[in-house]
C-alpha cells in the first residue's frame, strides 16, 4: 500500500467521508474568491470542522489566502508532518 493511502486515505482517524448532502453553502466572501473549477473542493473543506485543504495548486493557495479556509502546499505539509 502506498504511504499516502496508508497514512491518510484509509486511516479513519484522519479522514472523514462526505456526501453531497453534507456540503454547506459557501459564504459570499469565499465563493467570490473560489475558482469555479475548485468549487467542489472548497465546499468540501468548508463543510469540515478544520476547513483545511492540502494542494499542489499555488493559485488556489493565493485565491483563498484571505478566507476562512486554511490552504497548505502538499510538499510543505508532508515535510512538516513527516518530521514529527
């Protein structure tokens, strides 16, 4: 099994699964900053307690910089996570 799958995707202590009915509507201040192609991802993050996205997309990181969604670049997140 791949490291990422074992540590995150199949780890019920680290992952929650949502269905469409779990997703909350985004407030306008987030919706206005969200690229349309990332709407599904941002709605999913907003619907969780931590409101957190790990991505390789620097544009998304910049677009959501002043919102209530925390965005981290994947390489930075993994380096910090693995150093613990």
